[in-house]
C-alpha cells in the first residue's frame, strides 16, 4: 500500500478500500481523496453542472432513452479532473483489477437530475474503438477520428482499432444532499434480469468510488433517484480484443462499423 | 484451534463491532440476513493498493453465512455449515434483533403481524438456534464444554428491565424482558451440560453508551464463569 500511497499524494491515507465478492467481484472505497484534492474536484464538477442550466449551450447533454446529463471526457477536462485521469491513477486501477496496463481510457461526467428513472441493466463489456494513431501515457478516444462505440471512421486518416472495455470506475462526488432513501445508488445484479437475486445498492456518497472488472457478469444500473440529484465521474479501462477473448471467449459483446 | 464464536445479527453496528473485536481471539462465524457485516470475511477483504491479489482464505477473517433465523431450515443449515467448517462451537452471541418500536398497544388490533414477528426474532429464534447447536454438538460434549467455558450471550436491552412509558416500545420491551427470562431458564437447562447462558442489557448505543463498552462487557461475560446473569450496561458501570 505504501508505494502507491506515496506516488499518488492525493489519496487519503485513511481511505477504506474493500474488495467485495458478490454479486460479482468489485471494490468499494470511501474517503478516497484527501479533503483538499476532493474539494478541487467537487468545485470543478459543480462549475460544469451549474453551467448546464445557466447557458444556452450546456456542456452536459442527454442521451436518448437515458435521463442522465453527460459530458464525455476530453484531454482538457481530464487535466481538470486529475488525479482521476492521470496515468498513475490508471495504473492503480489496473493493478487493483489485475489487468494489463493500457493507456486507452474513456470517461465522462454524469449528472442525474432528481426524479430520474432507473437505467437498464447492462454489463459494460463491449467493444470500444480508438484511433491507432493516438499515443501517450493516457489515451482518450479522439471522437473526430472514429466513433467510440462502432469504430465508424470520421476522417480520412482515421485508423480505428477495436478494444474492449475492461474496467469501470464510478467516483461519486458533489452529493452532499444524499441520504438513504434518496435513491441514485448503483445497483449490482447477479444476472441481466433486475429483480432476480439479491440487489446490492452502492450509495453515491461523496468522495467514494465503485470499481469493477467489466465481464459477462458485471451487471449493474443506476437506480431511480426520487430524493436528490446524483453526480459522478465515470472512467473505463480497456483491454485488447485478444486479451478479452482469451479470458471470456465469445461472451464479449462486439460492436463493429455498421 | 482458536475457540469458535457464532454471532447473529452481525451486520448491525454491535454485531459488526463484536465480529471485528472477537476476531483477535476467536474464529468468527458471522450470521447475517441481508447486508454484509462490516468485517473482513470471505466476501469482503481489504483491498491492497500495492496490487497484491486478494486473499479470501487468510486468517483474521470472519466466515459469513447468510440466513434467516426465523426460518427453521435456515437455522439448521447455519449450524451445519459452522460445524462443517470449524468442527466446534464455543460461544453463541445472539445479537440479531428487530429493534423497531411498533407504537401504542391500543392500536395493534389494526396492525399487521409485525409484533408477532418481533417476538419470534427477538426471543424465539435465539432459543431455537441454541437448541439446534445443543442437539448437534453440545449434548455429548459435557467435559469439553466445561474445559472450553462454552456459553451463550444474549444481547438484550435495558428496555427489558424497566418500563419506559410513552415511547411506543411496548412489544420491543416485552420481547427483551422475555429474552432475559429465557436466558435464565436456558442457564438452568444448560447447566448439566456445562454451558453457561447470560444476557447483556445495554442502554441505547452509541448514543448513551459507547458501542465499545457493550463489546467489552460481552467479552467479560464470555471470559467469566457466571451463568444465569442479566448484566445491565450503562456508560460508567455494568451491574448484575
């Protein structure tokens, strides 16, 4: 623990990180960042959240069939939301999930307005496309080159390369009003059918996180939040297709250019 | 092998605190109904940020068993699993409880069966668990029971000792008073087999007494040789 704690100075040394085994292996952490580091992230997030309602061109946008307001991660935003999109952080998450370290990550800011509906149960285990020409120790999808979900080229020079989502991190922040009963938990499920088996709800307590290996079993969804808004930062790690199929065979949801 | 302690209601604040503390001296079988106990176990281990893989089989982890103690089949299965894993049971701490206040007695004619279920959870289920353990293990172990100072500790409440009017806790209070009497009856019945039975009656924790104080009182009762005692726990003292 010491080596990582020393290399990521923003981590709270009193943070509690636990590996849970059911309904699938996942990690929950509380008091993740030191107070000052957390306060910076929350302030940056609140600025963008407030901009949603204050301007005609909000950064946060809805996606069809989903009540959440989202903004995809960009290089500029990633710098603002360090250390979460720093290569040291990526390395920590990869180690915790026992994944080969790859620089390809995606992410976003999510604001779920109060009164939103539950999301659909899904496992995140699907294709994700990056342009092969982009390099660095942290590589975010260049959405001007190719579609992240399908690999559809958007530029002549694009070289779409398929990866598979390998890990999901949800960092909860700016949820000071949240109380039990307010909703907005992340539900974890043993199967794709919500309501079958035990539902584990991860409360969106500020400065806590949920981390899990994406797999054919990592079923989860947002639970409706009648009590208050729910805010989070999401980050996905990726693996090569070869690595994914080596582990899970044909259970990977492949998405290709259509 | 370290002594084996079965703790019911281990996901509650007291049950989790007991589980964490007793892990230092006992193997702990942590029984829970819905939420996971707040203790290292085969289901929940501290993550090592240096990247070491989790080690679900290591020592100083409780062994969690899910079950509903108001269901007889679950109770028997729980005892079977504990004995299959550990081979013995030395201490049983009945801390599972329905702690709700169901309001005025004059209104229960229109209520559901909540009060009946409270009585079953708080008084009947602990006795059934002890009964199954007795028949599965303690019945023929008289000498070993004495050598290992085996015992039952029932977590009761000061509400089972005194009447606090006007707070709607009549059935909760009655269930704990019944548990106190059952504890003493149990002490008589277990006496020939050298198993002790005591109750611990804290005031509300952590508001009126620190949870740690309740835990340390339970430890003292486990280490003692008394039986048939009902121990009241207040902030600055414990009295029998």
